[in-house]
C-alpha cells in the first residue's frame, strides 16, 4: 500500500499534490509525508490520523492473535500448494511481516518441517530458499485435510469486531453539498433532499417505497456513492479454528493505486501496516428477488472446509439494499423476522456448522426498497424499527417535463414542449396511466430503435410516439384505453 494513494483516497491531497511533494523530496530528501506537511498541503495531525486509522502490523506471533499451530498450518499449506520458497514470497501470500515470517520459520525449523535449499538473488539482496521436509509435507497434508484454505492469514473475531465499531458508517458526515452532488443528474425535490440527509447521517435503516418506475433503485445506487471514507476489510477472520472469508473483489472496491507508479510516493512499510486488511471504499451490496433466508447464513464449503461470509456481513460498514422487497421467494414476514434482532440490537448472530455461535456488531445502512404497499408487507411493530420512510412518488407534470428534456438530450434527441405535452395527453387523458420517471427513457429508446429499423434519423413523430406507448402496456393493463374509449364514444 502506498501512502500517496491512501492520502488521495481520503481526499486530503490530489495526485498533483503528491507529484509536487515528490519533486521536493528529490531536492531536499525526507519522507513523503514530511514534504506534504512542509508544503502546507496537509497538517501533521491529518497525516497522523491516516496512519493511526490503518491497522498496525503484528510485531510477533502473539500479536497476530493466532495460535502457533494454526500459523504453522497456514505456512506449510502455502509452501505445499504454491511452491513458495522464500520468506518474501511466503510473506506476500500470508500478508504477514518479514519479522513474523522469520519467527514462524524458526518454529518450523525447530520442528524439522523445513530444509534449506540455498539462496535466491533478488534485486539487491539474497534471501534463503526453503522446502518442506518429509515431515513438513505430512504436516501440510494434515493441515489441508482440516481445511484447504491457502491465502492471507486471518484476523481474530475480536479484532474484526473492534474494527467494525471503529469505522461505523454513522461516524461519517454527509452534508447537503454531497447529497446534491450525487443527485445532480436526477430530478428530485428539495423536500426529498431534506428527508434523505438525516437518514444517511443516522447510519440506520431506510424504507424506500412508491409506485414502480420512479427511481427507487436509482436513489439507492446514488446513496452508495455519497460516502467517501476509507475503511479496512479483512481477507478473512478466524473463530474456533474455522476460517471465514470476508473480502470479495466483486463487493469490496479497494483503494486504487495511481496510474503512474512514480506518483505513488512512499509505501507504507510492510512492518507498519497489517496487510491482512484491505483499504476499501464503504461496500455497497444489492440483493433482490433471489434473496432467501439461507443466504443470510454462513456458507460452509464442504469440500474446502472453510466458510464464505454472507452478503450482509460483507456489507458491514457500508450499505445493504434489499431491492423489490416483498417479491422474494421467502415471505416478507419471515424475512423481516430475520432482521428484527440486527436492526434493533445492532448485533448479528451467526452459527458455525459445529454448532458454535458468534456475534458481530451490525453496522450498516439497510435499505428496503419496494413498490408494494408497506402496510401489506410489515406490521406497525416492524415499521417502528425502520426510522426513515421515504416515498419515491410519481413526478409532477413539471418534473416529468424536466426528466423528458434531460433524458432526450442525454440520448442525442431534442424533445420540444409540444412533444412532451402530446405524451402527457396520451398517457393521462386518452388513457388512465400515471406519469412515471422511467417513461421518457423508454420512449426515447423505442423511437431510436424504430428509426433505425426504418433507416431514418431518429425524431419524435405522433406515429412513433404512439407505437412506443403501445409497447409500454398491454391491452389488459388497468387504465389502458379507459379514457380514449369514452372520448371516442362522445366524438362519434
């Protein structure tokens, strides 16, 4: 991990600031942080805060929190499965410091698990090469029989729980400017901004409800981008000898290095930073109709014999969205009952296949999103447990026009007021359909596809608009043709 990248991720400096500090470093020497302070770009307190927030590396075996036999198991499995032979390569696999790796090697040598195979020349230094002795191979095979996990050493459950508490989502301040920024390309009312602000700063739970097609999912996605803190996620943690994997590249977005390696600046030394943790943005997880109760439990791989954390655990410190709530295979009542304890006590209880239980602080922003009536999904007692209930309703005619103009321009067309009025009339007067936020994009896409088929430049015409509207609903959709039939009867 590079200090420059971490400072940029925290929003304390820019890439140009790092480049300026590196130029000064070439001239006068010193550390990157010292040069940033000397240039007045950051303060000593800000630098110290970033360094202090990063997990400190263990200096010895005891500070890893792991038992020596467990470390020897991980060490010999890594050697057996990857053919790693040098301390540096083993340290990279296990994400442990050089000092701790050397101490493990000493313990392995004492047990005659290793044999020396000479040296390997690196860039400047030569380091010894090791191989497993016959006894070491048997040890590794026994360890693999217990579980086939090979990778970064786990952190302890206690350290993981402490880290969750230290980086609570409620600790992050979300101001109005940040909310306006993430909703800048979406038409939302000032009233909604005033409602969503306190909800986001609470770090609690939110219910988004309203008719379909008006942007509940889009609102949730933008919520996922409003938080900017850097948090630390463990590759895995250990409970009672069992490994539970947490870090998931499909969920956790780690701090990206600078595109130019020369601009990364001084690396946080491996002896200072605990590499068993990954610096990430707050996770954002969405699950929908596929969600089942089983997906909220630890997943045990019976062949590999270790666990994968469920999605809502991977989302700790971030946002967990239950989209299309009420349309899951499991009943709403059963799903809500599963969430009562975590939402109220802020503690999540999980169980290993051995029967042993464990608990973790439940710190995440849970968003229930539904187009069904909340009263049909949950009783008043559960509604009380969701402190923020935000309606994402149908747009007003004025907002509808703004959405239509914005969407059309973004897709390369220009919609006149006459065109938009025609659409509104067809929807509301000739039929009985409510305006919805999704409709402008749907109509423009239909116009472009039809124009492509006809081999003509895309443009709004009454015929193409009518065709687009006919694809929006079927003839048995409530409201279809209700008013148009009546008006035709009056005309004729």
